[in-house]
């Protein structure tokens, strides 16, 4: 079977910086499983590169910022009064908050706490970085009708209702 629209793909992978620092991996014991075909379960460039591959095929692809977590946006960094945060706020904590326009909920990372101010950054920690993804196709199967309808994988290693 080849990877195509409405197939469930099981991958092992390593996501690294271009200098080789391991950021994330999916192993045989804990593989990545996604529904192929434009369901936003994997980066579009990776999905396009996997199209037509078979079990056992390997892929090595460089993801530029626009292919992965986007460019770094300095406007997503905010300085807020410390009294708006829990007393135990510290660097590295992640908090949900409203975007500047109040239109969406965002995940912010605390990057500094000093002099009654807290600096939070709404950028993904890997934004602005070029990354390397090396993966191996472990399994391919046809999606169940309800998986295609719901737009995600059900069952082992997938979403459960």
C-alpha cells in the first residue's frame, strides 16, 4: 500500500536542529500516527514529501521556518504587570492568555520576571528555526470511514472518543 488521501500512516522520526540537537522523536514503542490527506495532522511539506511512499521508506527533509513553526514575531512578546499573574510565576512557565486583539486564546511562555513586570512570549519555542525531520514509514492502512469523516485517527496511538 502507498501513502495517499485517507490513509493512516505510522511513523518513527527524529526532529532535530540543523546542527543535530534532538528536539523530539517518535519511536517504535511510541510512534506518530496521522491521517494523510490535508487534515493538518503533520506539516504540509512533510505530508507532500510522504505522498506515494510505502512501508519501510525513509524521508529526510529540511523544514524552513515557514514550513514548520513560522517566523519569529517580536509583536507576540508582551510585558505585563506582575500582579496579573500567579504569585509563583517563574521563567519557563506556560500560560494561556488572550491575544492582543482579544480574538483568540494563545499559549505564552514566561521569559523574564523582574521589577514588577513579567515578559511573556506568544511565539512557539521553535519559531524562526530551520529544522530537520528524518522519518521512516512503519505502517500504512486505509482510514476507517469515521476517521476520514472526523479528520483524525481513532484507536491505538490516535484520538479516542
